[in-house]
C-alpha cells in the first residue's frame, strides 16, 4: 500500500474517503475500525498514570467531560503539567495552528498550503513572536511559557502520536515558547487583521465614490452603542484628515481576504451589578463568536497553585485561562473593532522606494517553502519602514499592524489569572496590548467594570492626526504611527493613554456585542473604520432595559435566557416590508409569506418562518447587489453588511439606478427575492429552519468519519444565541458567571479531547446545540488520573 504523503493527501484531504472505493484511502478505513488497526491504539490512549517532571509534583484530575484540574505546588510545575496535558489532548491541532502562522503548512499538507505559506511568510508573524519572546523571556511569564513548552515536548516524545500525524506521515515540530506566542498572534490576527480597507478601496474604484459611500458609511446610524451617555471617560471633538486613495486591484483584495477571519467573528458579553439581581451579587455573561472547529478552538481547564485558583478556557498551546473566573472575580472579552492595521503604497523602483526625502531599500530575503509531494517554492519576503510588504498580482502593499510588535498580553492574562479583585484585574487589563477587546469584569466585592483593552495608535500626516480608513501614500509619509516599532518593542507612551480609552466603572448593567462603542461625541482620536451591525447589541439592551424597568430582578435564569435568545432584529425591522410586497409576488411566494403574518421573529429550529426569512435575506442581498458587483469583478466578500442592506430606503440608487444593474422598485426586488427564497427552500427539501440551521463543524481533514454530527440548532447570524452556518462561526464558548455560592456554568461546541476516537471528542456538542450548560467546577477530590513526580521518581523537583 502506498503510504506516501502524496497518496494520503490525495485521498484524505481531497475527499477520496467519501468519494471512491478505488481511492488509495480505501485501505485506510480498516485502520480506523473499532478495536483494530494500527491507528486505534495511539488515537485512543491518554497520558501515562505517572510522568516525570523536572519541576516537582503535580496532579491532573479529569471530570466526566475530560476537563482537567491541574494542581501543583509551584507555577512552573503547574505549567509543565499543563503543557503535557494539553499536548496529550490537542497536539495535532496545536501543530497545525503554528505551522500555519510560521508558513510551514505545505510541508505537511502539500500544494493546498502554498498560498497560505506565501502570505504568512510575507507577513513574518514568526519574527513578531520572537520579538515578543525576547521581551518576556526573563520574566515570570517567560518562566511559565518555558516550562509549558517543556511539558509539550515531553508529551510529544514520550506518548504516541495522534492519528493525523501518522496519516500525513510527518512528526510535529518541536514546541517552543515562541509557538505559544504565535498562537496569541494568530488570535490577534483573526480579530483585528482585516483587509476591509483594501476591499472598500477596490469597491470605491469599481462602483464610484457616491455609490460606495452608501454602502460603507463611516458610522452606522443606530442608537444602541456599548457606552450610553452615562459613561464618564474623557472624550472631545472629532478626528479627521485626508489621505491619498490609491487604486487596488480587486484580485489582490480578494487574495488578501482569504487570510482573514470569516464573516461573523465577534462576541456578546454583559455584566449586571448586584443592584439589579435577586442575590445582590453581580452576574456576568460572555460568548465569543469565533470559528467553530473540530476539536474546538477553546480548551476547558482548571488550574490550582499557590495563590492561584482559576477556571475557564484557554487556546490550545496557551497555559493561562483567557476567559473565566478565579476566587475573586470573573471576566470576558468581545472584539472592540478598533482599527489596528493600516496599508501603504510606495513610489518604488525595484528594491528601492521613496520615503519622504529619502530613498530606502526594502529589507529583502528569499525563503524556501517546502511542499510535501510537490515542488518547493521560493517566496520573497520584503519589509519597509512600516513592516511587511504583501506582494501578489503585480501589486505591493505595505502593512502596519499592532500585533507585529512585542506586547505584554501574555503577562497581562497571567496577571488576570492571579488577580485579587478589580484593582489588580484592571492593572492587568491595562497591559493587555493586543488585540483590542471590550473587557467586562465583576467580582465578589460587588464591583463591575467595562474597559477597552489594547494599543490604539495615532495616525499622523504632516503633523495632523488623521483617520485610518484609507490606503496611505507611504512615500509621502502619510499615516505614520508614532511609537510603532514593527518586530520590536513599541513606545507604549506614544499610543492612546489607558485613561483615555472607553471605559465605565460600576455600571448598573452594560452590554457589548461588537457594536459602536460610544454614543454621542466622537473621541478626539480615530478608533475604528467600522463596527458590526447593532442587531445583537440592541436586543441585549432591550431585554436588560425591560427587566430593569420591571419588578423582577435579573436572576441567573434570566441571564441564561438572554444568552439563549433567538429573536432576530433583522426580521423585526424588515418583515413588514416583505408583507407589504405580497401584491407583487407570485401566488406561491405570497402564500409562503403568510408564515410571517403572526411570526414572533424567533429563529427557532422548528419554525417555517425562520427558514424562509434566512433564505430571503440571502436572496435579497443577491438581488440588490449581485449584478452590479459581479459586473465589476467584485464577489460577495465586497458586499456591505445586513444593516446597510435592510435599511436601504425605497428611493435608494440601488433600486432606482443601480450601477450596472437593472432598475426595479424596492417592492419588486423584495417580491423577486421572496420567490428566490422559496425556490431555494424547495430545492433543498427543507421544511423547517432546523433542516438548514445545523451544526456544521468539521475536522481539518473534512471527512464524514472525523467531522462532528449535524444537529439542528436555534439562532442566526443576528441573534444573541449566535450561529452562522454559512461561514462556520458561532458561540465558541458560553460562560454564565455568578457569585452567590452556586457554580458558574459553561459549554463548548464539541469536546476537550482532540482524538476523533475519544468519547470526549464531541461530548458537549449536543448540549451546546440545545442551549444547555455544565457546571464550571474544578475536580479536586479522589485519586489523580495523572501524577507528575520529580525526575528521580520522588516528589521533589530536580
């Protein structure tokens, strides 16, 4: 049997397992048969009962969902044991994450990884992580990262390799502290690495300034910001300025957009003070909306060491709890939407470019991308004064990104784990340099807090502060960032000061859902190019306001009900317009629209109206924007968001005189879209929303025997209970934190184990799909499942 990587990849990654018995992968199926074959034993095994540790004793106890409680007498012993534990459960996933960020994916998966490697080599995330490690290596955080890396390496060398490594016939690269920091860079890039500016520039060039202005407004016109007028942080005036808009080829913008997060990445969070709760203690909720993966993006864990009692979730490869709670308080994050990236064009001649009155040379080197089963590629890596230079389709674009600098985020998260109340938590959050996040916090002393984390740069052209929503002329020194040092240590004092960033102390209640942060006057610095549509933020505030105005307190059950809410504010806004258009519809479409007449706008799995509305929004978007965009080489990645789509007035040019399209009234367009939606539903054979809205969470190999089951679920891209089937994004972790003596609750969409053959691979998925939770309780009693002992076999560290 041909066990070369080329044969395996052609079969497994190319879909051969499901497609043909003649595929070379057919012979691999018996290797996955229950209780037989070469791969079952390593896939199903776990860590040995006793493991040597150079740092002394530690224990691991698993609960019924394989959530570990790792306990040790020192932080290094804890970190070593946790590295070993995470690697036992998620080693392949950790390796895949890091290979992508290092630009070494093609060496494992072949030709399919080449373009990803090209992009990641040009961005040189590795050099940024190395700068981060240089800044942290001599700190307590650095010591933990080193011990964690040693634990990962020990698990990799001592234990059996995951089945995926054997299928691809390669070994994982040796883990280092830089790899943990690359995981941080990956998350930061996923939350702030947006090429929106390039897409908008290409759309503006293709559609015209006036038409593009309708679709990409600088400020969405809504009244549901995070901070309502009671917030008291410093704000003044407005930031403005002009910069050169340079032509961007849509093909370049499309290529770059392949390496940012899919639509829908965001989150919900809210915090309620004890003034509004039945217990008199605060409540906190958080559910980050990130890519849904098998295994999940998050790893549930509890950590116990001197002065440390913390539980929640971490990214595999990270030793600290990112979202969760300790004995003093609880915290959560949502994406703030602050603009952390800018783009530059240059007057260049070969390897030289103009920078003000100077002529400089690009820093240039050539790297080889190894390609499994194919020809290796050479990639030219260029850097300018602003950072990396992306090159494709004959274009060069310089990139400045906050995450390309060293930062203190890993240390801040560690400090947050150890924090003893609000003052220490806020001190930690002030050093959370990247990514920019809406942090909510509550503690057992009754304090509540909102704070926007992250370094926010000033943009300066000719000594004046300017906005960052355009492509700058780098040669004219437009859009410079004072204090920015790509691949180095920034001047922290040159960024927006901590006390000037949006924040609120002791709010009665406050909700974040990626909507606009401030309500009234703008800040005197530019913060963001765009925010998410306000559907979720409006709905959460509506529910909180209604409860606060009534006689009932906000108890834990109410907290849970809000997080599971599935009323779609898009439907509440637009269904009346659909019903008004019934006279223009075909008889079949008009009859189908009857489902909307008494509908409560809830995206429930057993709802026919929810199914039709979800299909209608897609059809309406295509009817309004599709012809004009396609005629100009712009695909659906250039489409505006649903707030813009559904608030277009009847007299909009997109109905009366669409660029390159056919003029129709809005009523006619709605009628046609309803017919399209009905046809889509009938062609798919769907009867209710749950037929369409199912969990689609797949293993990286995307094979049926590795993918998670398809369960019907509730919610939509616009509901608080969030799921976006089309882009594979949704609530990646749900946390409900309380301080009344009862345990907090949480759930992830899958399981803690990374092996598809483990009973814990997907054992939380059904609960997640049904809106259920598990107690977030450490396992501290009973015999240890894994015991770490000194290297000499005793309990003393070496």
